[in-house]
C-alpha cells in the first residue's frame, strides 16, 4: 500500500471507517495502537483488522444513541 499523507486523506476517503477498512484489508496484522500502563509497560495491542471491526461496530450503534445527520467538517 502506498503511504498516504494526512492531507491526502480527505480526497481519498469519505470517512474514517473507509480508511480503517482499507488498512484492515491491506495490512490486517499491522499494529495500529499499543497501550501502555503509565507510559511504559505494554498492556495491550490492537491490529488494523481489529480496529476496523470495532469501529464499524461502534458506527452501527450511533443511530440508536441519537447521532444522526451530517458530519461536521473542520475548516
């Protein structure tokens, strides 16, 4: 996968879920986040594939929480 610059993301993806889905398909085992206790001791890791799965699950719950309508865009 070609490395994307932050400024390119707005042109290539409609939303964060689409970006995470691409990363999950192209590099599922890549570590997306490492969680540290007190900034030192590793307590957990999450891969791009798991991050994608969780983000889509959370996105499905948003309408039931009253989160509807257009997304806001930063200027």
